[in-house]
C-alpha cells in the first residue's frame, strides 16, 4: 500500500514539474528572511550597536524588515501556485476512487460500496488538503534548512557542528517512528470505513431491527465499531510523544549547545554578534520550520500516505483465485452441511410435508384486538389512523390494502407494538402489544417483516436462525423450501457460507427474512409489503407458506392478488377503513373496486396497490382472481 501511494504521489509531481519548479522558486523568495536573519543580526550587533554606531545597527535591522516584506510577497505567490498542483491531484483521486468503486461493483458483484462513498467525499477532500500542506511543509523545510546552513557557515563554520548533528538525530528518530504511525493511521481510516458500512446497513434495516427486538444486539455491534475507531485514534495519539521528542532534539538541543558553548566560542574569537546571529537562525528560522515539518508530516503526511494507499488498494484489480480453489471451497461447504444434517434426528425431507409446508413449532394463532386506535406522527398533525376498531380471530388471514400514505405500515407497526398509539390499545391474546417480552421470547409471540429486509454479515445459517437460535438443520431446510429460497441457498454455497448483504438483491434479502420468520412459529406474523421485491409467483409461494401454518397472519398487500388469498381484507383510505371479504368489498367499496380495476387494466400483470388507481377492467380482474 505504501509503495502504491508513493508511486501515485511521485507520478503526480512528475507530470507537473513546471508548476512545482515555479513553486520552489517562489519558496526561495519566501525563505529570504530565514536565510538572512542571523547574518543581518550579527552585522547589526558587531558593526552597529557594539561598535558604538547605533544608526548602522538600525540600518541593518531595516534591511531585515525589508527581507520580511520580500518573504511575504514570495509567500503570496507560493500559495497561489499551490493550486496548480493540488486541484489536478484532487481530480486524479476522484477518478481513482470512482473507477475503483465501479470496478469492484462490476467484477466482485458488490451492488453498493458504501465505504467508497466515504473515500469519495471525506477522504478525497482531506487528502487534497493534506497534499497541499505536505508540499508546502517539505519544500519550505528544505529551503529553510539549506538557507540556515549557508548562513551559519557564513558566520562561522564551527556553528554547523553544534547545530547539524542534533537536527539529524531528531529527524532520524522521527523517521523511525513513521512506520508505526502509518500503521495506526491506516487503522483509523479502516475504522472510519467500517463505521460507514455499518451505519448504512443499519439505516436500511432499522425497522426490521426494531421489529425483531434486536436493538441491544445492533447497539452492541455498532458500539464495537465506534470503540474500535476510538482505540485506533488513541493509539495514534500516543505516538505523538515520539514526534514531540524528535522535535525537542532537533529544535531545542542546537539552541542549548550554542548557549552552553558561548564562553568557549568567545575565547576562540567568535564575536557576540555571531553567537546572537546563530541563536536567531535556530530560534526564528530552524525551529518554526522543524515544527511545521514534523507536525505536518506526522499528521497530514501520514494521512495523505495512508489514504492514497487505501484508494489505490481498493482500485486495484482483485487477484483471480487459483484453479481448484473455488471448487474445493464449495465441496468443503457441502460436506460440512451434510455432516450437520446427519447429526440431526432425521433429514430435511422427514420434517417437511409437501402439502402443508414446514411442521410448526407451536400450534394456534393469536387473537388480535384493536380498540379506538388513533395515531399521528405529531401532536399537531392530522392522525394517520383514527378510532380504528379491529378484531381478528386466532389463525385468521387478513390483508391490508389502500393507496400510498393510507396508514397501512403504521397499522402494522402499531399491532406489532413497535409504535405506541396516541389513543386506544392493541392486545394480543389479552396481552397489551406494548407489554410483550423482548429478545427471543418476542419472536414466539409476533414477528414483523418490513419492506426492507435486514440481513447482516455472517453465515447464511446465522441469518436464518436469528429469531430461533435453537432451530435444527431440518427445520431450517424446511423453512427455506417453504418460502421458495432453496435455489438461493444453493447459489450462495450452502448454509455455512459467509454472507455479505451487499452481494444480495432486495428480493433475495426478502427471501432470507421470510424463511427466518417461519422458524420461531410466531402466533402472529405481520408481512409489511415483505414480498414487494419478489415476482408474483414467488410472492404466492411465500405467502402460502405462512397461510398454511397455524397462526394469525396480517399481510400489507402489495398486489391485489395477495389480497385475494386472505380470509378478510381491510381497505384503508386515510382515517376511513372498510373490512370484508373480497366479494363483499367489490360490492360495497368503491376504493377497493378501483384498486382491483387498476390491477386488471394492466393486462393481468399485478400492479402495486399503492399506485394511483385507474378504473376499468374490473370484470377481467375478478375473473383473474
């Protein structure tokens, strides 16, 4: 990684030699005060004030002031010239990150590289700023050191022996610590990327996390990422002690040696003005340059080196696996799964009834009762649901339909106990929904699957058994086949294969979540458009799996075909609601007729019921249902 970063930086500078040459030229002008300060002070003291000619001394000090004016003029032009180096470099980094992200998505099958977003925004901008700072620090330091050495040699060559060795010793100590500091800086950057990935995954599956009662687990996992980032930052900060030591040796030891050696220097014929000039060189020129160089290279320089190396690393083409590696890994997974299945009491087939689906863990369904249910997302806002009364018999299958914004998902969340109503109450088997137990016990009472299914990094089996950790291999296989996810398991490489959520489509994530919801055999299952990313045939298979097993089922329907499979249908339209069978609603609900008509108008292809309804095709739609 380090070599890649150095190669990129060197290539960027080599393509802009002319711009860098102009920057160095203006830096020489900028360094005029540093190069002349000690020499002018020595002349002002020896030939002016100590010689009894104060006018001459003030004249030399005036010359020093003029040197500072010239240095300020050089600084202005150096800063203006810096833009011609850093802006093209920023464009190169943007191209590198974008190309790398697209390359990873195309070659590795990663649909969303959320860490690439962090590299493209925060990291590129910080690398751009660090690049400009490093260029200024390094070339300014080199020019200043050369000017100070020439000035000290002009005063008295013996002064170089007091200044140069401690400077080299401190810089050597700093260089030795850079490798460790670079490793710590890399840890900080990787921690930032992991936090970005974790946050993106958490945001996408937040409703599922709350519905499954997994807040504590997700909080612990996310907190672990934040703690790791904090530890990396603290470890990097500790190494600043080495940087401080190097700065002390390089900047303060030369000054101490000059002062301690002053009596000996005077006895050797060195004038007081020369000693004062050497002190000026060290304190006013060398020390500031060293401080900027060490601190800049230890912070901005490390960030630049590690960040650019990380960008190059992620943009590099992945190595192709050696022949046989992929096949061998796949075979190993299959053998391991076969052993796990043999360890259970029976095969998957023995625990699966083709006519009825998976054998339920717990019979019966929950009685759901909502009385006077009212909810709004703000006290001053119009309620989404007002005074809703609803009673479901144990084992009943209810479909909830209506246009977008009618409150269907809100109702599902209220029944699940995820939201607290402003008025009224929801009870499951005479137990308030808000009083249901947390953790694994909650999944046996009710399971809510939202539209965006939550899948975490781990094995496929860990994802499937998240709500039922004690499920056997036979139960898992039965649930997978019941929802039609067996081909997905085969494609992924088996139940023990590592799972990356970014490798899955939205429909595949929904299949995993559906199979997961079957395993604990909840008394109430709520599917909040949990099959919207599946095609109609796959949706029918998945919903049939839940409808066959004992238990109450509430489906927020995405298609009218899904509603037609329910025992009763709840039509929601703002604060109004209608309840009945499919035939009863066709006869008595204009909104339901419009929804069915919109489905039939699309030549029999199911359309989302949340779309704007169009009339027509009712007879064909009913015939198709």
